[in-house]
């Protein structure tokens, strides 16, 4: 459908261009009542030809080339760049058709550009931000990001704004809220951007468990690691290998453990054992829930070796 629409628009545009040429070269239609009718008609047909031809080219490129790109993120970026380029070409063409001064139109764009820069600073900065996003790729469609304290999954990256499907927000967990948030692209240039899956498809998350000082700490540590291995073992090992591979390609030198780890810290009334594991960015909360449930189930089976603060599970 898109290809047919493109071919049809392109063909009609060529017909309009031919008719404009015929009007310019044939007997003038002007009369005393409506002077310069032939000139206005020729300019109108020329402008229509420019619009239809550029639109037809856009549709043909989208259907023939862009539609074959399997990477949704790259296809989205190419579509936006193509829309902007074709739109500018069409605008210059229409103005040139009516003024017959193509060079003057381009020069006027430069002069007008200086004049409106101060009046449209934020939109211009947002457009520059969009160019930065397309070139440097701090995030792309589908990434979970935090931009200026707003978290969500990137749903759309337009010329001026980025649309996020919000996560967290008023919820106590980092899960979708069902709302969308539009963030000006200019914030990419002036605020920090956190991409929760930029390095690869996993992030570190922690599962803290509080136990009393009378607890067999080493036993609980081993139990937590075994539980994580049973729940996420194969996925975690594969993710760690990918993580190490990505680190090898970077200048970073980090020590990456081969399995989940447990860190121990003290407070006034209990000991906190924090399990650290790799999970998908969008599945962090569900993974923590599973681990909490399984860990406490297993701890409850060993009351002789595990004690909880105030004598109850917390």
C-alpha cells in the first residue's frame, strides 16, 4: 500500500510538472480581468509537483528500503532523518517555485534562521538534542532510562521530545505505571542520562535479608547463593560471560564475580546480608520477589541455625 501510494504520488507530481511547463510555454491565459493567471497557475502546479514528488520519494524509500530493516531502533532513526530531510527539501522547493529565486530562498533561510534563533532557543536545543541522540545513541527505542529524574521505557524519539512509558513514579517499585511522559530532547544536553541496559541486557540488583546476631552467618550466605543459583544460575552465568566480553572491549578494568555474591553489613540490632545478582532491567522486581520468597522459605526450614530480629521474619 505504501509503495503504491508513493508511485501514485510521484507519477501525479511528474504530470503536474509537465502541465506547469506547458502552461509556461503555451498561449498566455491572462486577460484584463485576471492578469497573470497563467503565471500563478504555473507556479501552483510547480509547487504541487514538488510536494507530490518529494512525498512519493519518501514513501518509496520507506517501503523499499526502510521496511526491510529488521532493527526497529535503526529504522526509527532513519525514518525521522528522512522525514526531516524530505520536509526541508519540499519547503525550499515550494518557496522556490513561487518566487523563482532558489538561491534567494536559501539565503533568506539563513537570515531568518539568525532572527528566530533567540525566539526558539528551546525547540532548537531540542532538535540539536535529537541529532545528538541519533549520532551518539545514549538511548534508543525500548531502552529503560532515567532522564532528569524521570524513569521509563523509551517509546518514541521525535525531533523535539522523547516519549517514555513511565516506570516507578508514584509506585514503590520500579514497574510500569501506565502513564506516558514526554521529555524535551534538550535535557539530554543539560542533564544526566542513565541507561539501565546500555552496557548489555542485564543490570545488578540486590536482595537484602536481615537476621539476628545469633544466626549462622556463613550458613545463610551459602543458602542465599545456592538459592540464586537455583533460580537464576544458567541465566546469570551466561550474562556474566557477556558482561566480561563487553568489558574486554572497553578500557575499564573491573573484577566480575563468576556467580552471585553476598555482602555482609552490621546495624545496631541485626546483620544485613545482601545478595547481589544480575537480572534483566525490566525483570528486576519480579526476580527479587522470587528470590525473597524462596530464600525465606528455605531459612524457615532451619530455625536452629537462623534467627530473625525480634524473633520473627522481617
